C-alpha cells in the first residue's frame, strides 16, 4: 500500500540461512518501479537554489570540533561515506529479530522509537517498547550493533554528488537501495521481491557519520523508508520511524542554536525492515563535510 502524504519532523525540521527461522508474510508497499540511479536533483527540498547559504569555501573559522581534520568544502568531488550495513534474517526463530519480521499490513509510521539524545556509546537509545513496529530494548539494541548469530556486518559506500546545475546542493538518491546482494549475509528469500518483481535482500540497517562546518542557511533533507533517525550534535533532529512508504523530513540548521564556523557531528541511522520498497534520498546544501569512519 502506498500513501502520498509528506511528513515533517518537529524541528522542521532514516545464501539462504533460514534453518532456524520459519517464514512469515510480509507487508507490500506498492511503490513505482525505477532504476538504481543516484542522480535525481530536481527535488523540492526547500534548499536555496541561488547558493545564498553564507558558506565560506576557504574553510576558515574555528576547527575545534569533535573530529578534527580537513573538511571537504565545495571542491566538486563526490563526498564518500563508508557506511556500516547489518543484515538480518527473515523468520520467527530465536536468531531472528522480530522487529524485522512484522506480519501486519499497511502503513505503520511512528515517532518516538528513540530518545532525543544519543547514548554514551554513540547509538540511538530505545524509547518505545511494544510500539506499532518495535518490541523490546534488547531487540532494538541489535539494530546498530553487530551481534554474532543475529546479524552480519558489511560496509557500503554512499556518495553525495553535487547538482551540476547548482553545485551548492549535494544529494544521494535511489529508489533501489539494496547495498547487499542476494548471496550476502543471510541471503535473500524467493518471496522477498521489490516493486518491480525482482528478488532482493531486505532486512538491514545502515549507519554512517560525518563532521560538518555550520553556516547560516543550511538545510538537511531525508526521504525514504523505513526508519531514519538523524542526530546533530547528539540531538535527534529527524525522526521517521516505523514501516511505511517513503516519507520526507527536513531540518533547518538555523533553528538548532549552532555557532557559525564551528564543526559539528551528524549521525545517520536507517533501517529497511520489509519488502517491497527501499528508497533512500539525502539532499543538503551543507558544503564542508568530513566523513567519519565508524570503528
């Protein structure tokens, strides 16, 4: 089932090894077919297409941020993130996470799955036992931690590229976000097909981080499914939780009380929990970015 509504966060601003797992029914989200093309830059994101962002391409100012180093400031090259992807099994066995094996149908978006601040370990803190699409803190803590026998960890590159018509806007955009092949991790299930009918490896999480230099006028927008939690300076700024068709949320960084010229961390946590769609779009006019390697 597909819904066309758009949702915005409160600050305005996410090899078959089934021996131990019985199959269940998945919900279907009939999304339009498309290609795995990360180059749709004609999005209505609220960004300033006149490049009037106040950014300083000479990268001056105070560099005493959490992560020191050279920030990439509008040099035209792609910004490459080394994301951590964790694959989960399909099924109902003890080695299958029930948060990735929901049997309900229809749209089940919800906010409040995670607390407003990152934990001391740099991970989201669970906040919603027995929610619409979540169960327990123990199960949620497996989403972004590698747990032998429960999930398998991989790395995947995500590239932000500049809009050729507006180099101050960077994006990554695909409606086929499947970083794992059908034989990777626990593998795909023959019944798990995308909206084009192709077998895909669903049930995974994605995690990546960056340091950026704040300047007035910056906006960060995410559109996709399923969950995405974006934290800036350890505070939750985008909260798109649950299992649903693509939803969009933006954050205007001017509303966060940040100090111009200072460096800040951004942490992005995503989950793809059920067929049939996997959409992932980031659009931003933040120009000075340093990808952070997750240890």
